[in-house]
C-alpha cells in the first residue's frame, strides 16, 4: 500500500505527459526484469512459433491504454499507413484477425458496386484444398462454389498446370495462400486471371515479406493480386495478439472493404469524426428521406471487424522489427536446409518457388515411401521439438466438408494426389526469429535421429 501512496504523491506533482513518461520508464524496467530473462535453451521445448518482443511493444501498449481510446485511433492510422507503404499498395484496412481479413477480402468481391464482375452465389472460385480453413470458408459460407486444384511438391502451392481445366463460364476469382512463406507461381496465376478477367485474392497470412520477381520489378506478395490479406496472430511474422489486415491499390475495392469492415456504412468518417465529406445532411441515398444523416446510411450489409488501438500500438512496434525478423527466418531456414541435406533420401525437402525470395514461416518436409510421418513427429514431440501438419492437409477430408459432399457444392479439377500425400506424409518445424542457432541444430539433430530409428525398424 505504501508503494501506491508514494506513486500517488508523485503523480500529484506531475503534468499528464510527465506522469505518462514516468509510467513508461517503469514499464521498460518491468519488461527487462520479467519478460526478457534468458532462456535455458538446452532444456526448453522448441516451439514451432512464438512472440518476439521487448519493451517497445509493451510501452506502446501501455501508452495506448493510458490514452484509453480503446477502439481504432491514432496507432491504427499509423499502422495502416506504414504497412501499406511496406507492402507497396495504396490502401490498408486493419481488422481484428487474419480470418476476418479473408472474409472481408472475399465479401468485397460480392459487392453490387462491382456490377457484372461481382461474385454471386453459384459462381466459382479456384483454390486449393491443402489450406488453412479460413481461406476457403468465406467462399462456402457465401454460397459460391470452390473449385479445387492440386498442389506441387516440394513448393506446396497450387499446380498452375490445372488452372485451365478448372476454368468454367462461372469462374470469377482465384483465392489461395502462399504456403508457409513460399509464394505460389504469381506470374502464371496473374496472367491466367488477367486473360480471363478474374479477381485474384492473395492470402498472404503466412508470407509477410516474401518477394516475387514480376519481371520488371521485385514485388512483395500480397501486392500483386487485387486484394491481399495478412494475419497478426502470435505465430505469424508480426503479432498484435489478434489482428489482421486487408490491402489493395484499387480505390473502389478499398471503399467496399472499409464499408464492409465498418458495419456496411456508406460514410468514410473515422471514429469520432463528423462530416468529412462536407455533405452529411444534403444528399439523397436510395429511398431514404432527403438529407438523411450520412453517418447512418448503409451501402452494404456489413460487419464490425475493426481492431483496437491497443492492438495497433503493438503492431507499430512489431512492424519496425519486421526486416530483422525476416532475415532471421531466412537464416534459420538456411540452417535447417544445410543440416538436413543428408536426409534427402528419406525426406523431400522444401524448395522456393522460382523467381521468389521467401520470408519463410516454417520448414515443411514430406516423408518418402517407407518413412512414417506419425512415428517421426511423435519422436520429435517426445524430445521437445514441436511439429505441425500443413494445416487441414486436405480440407475435403474433414467433418466440416460433410455437407459439401452431400450437396456437391464444389468441384475438383483433375485429382488431388499431392494434396493427399501432404495430408498423410508432410510435417513442418519452426524457423521463427526467437530460435537460436543452437536450437536449429537441435531440431535438425532430432530429425536425423528420428530417421535413423526408422531405418532400424524397416
């Protein structure tokens, strides 16, 4: 109690800014003592991913909390501007999760404002079944028809040779993710979409910072399609705890995205802002009364998918560190690649897509014939090395797809043989920037020992 009384007496003699500065100095000290203690790398479990942060994130978070704005505000505006500049697009909309980002990106393409190019129920969207569910979920939930193409191994992205066979008169878009940081063949997919007048949504949630050579310029993934999405969940390249972003250079799509994110309203005023357009009470909208308050005119049936300013505050600090995070991910990937070359007869090791420079999310491997994925991953997990499968593996094999099978509300172009191979034989380990060189060596050593055990059991 004496500590609180002492703090109260100190605050009484300070200005608001002086008090905030004193609090933030204490936060720095708190973070250094309780959050930045060295880890015991020899005994600790090696996670596939995790948060990497320091006092900058914590101070930003507390700074935002002290302002008590709570909803999206100044930090959100800063993040959206800097993130758009980093990706190389004109517009960014911060949202509450990567899943919401995918929902918003897809639903934007259903807007009546797109006229004959809008996606309608029954229209088709080309995608892959080797996915995280929320890449495909918005398509199904809206009543559009996903058309699944297979993937390639060892890039683990859509097989572009199947795109033409997937096309039909009802095809309106391609929506797919860059797998674990490895870009899909953007040159081929973009050309296919341009030739056939299709929308392209890049789910960039696992590939923030990946670069792709479009011939004349090196572009960030997420900036090449019509819309890109990102996730800021803790395992991702940067984190806000929860959070995501939808981005585009198309002003009409940006207008639609903002409307759908913000309850479907037509007004572009930000939180706490009134009459930005100067025509709040002098326009006619639909069959509403003349001069109806524009802040309460709705051009879409939308959502509330905004993030808070406290989340954005953390994101601003994380974004400053992104280049160093990406460098470390690439170094960790290269370390595993070097150490596991001797295992290439037992494992299919990952390869980057040609013309890409991946910002790796994980190190993905497929067990060759005679090697049991389950035995290998159990061996790793028992020795403290965390593993993951490639998300759903094949989303059509999951209980959530039972109703799809019953209604035939999907198509498969060709077959999904590689998708099923990944479902049964692939796994991945982490390369996130919190891992040390010693931990990368331990991951590789444990994989090698797991494969040696497989040899003795053959």
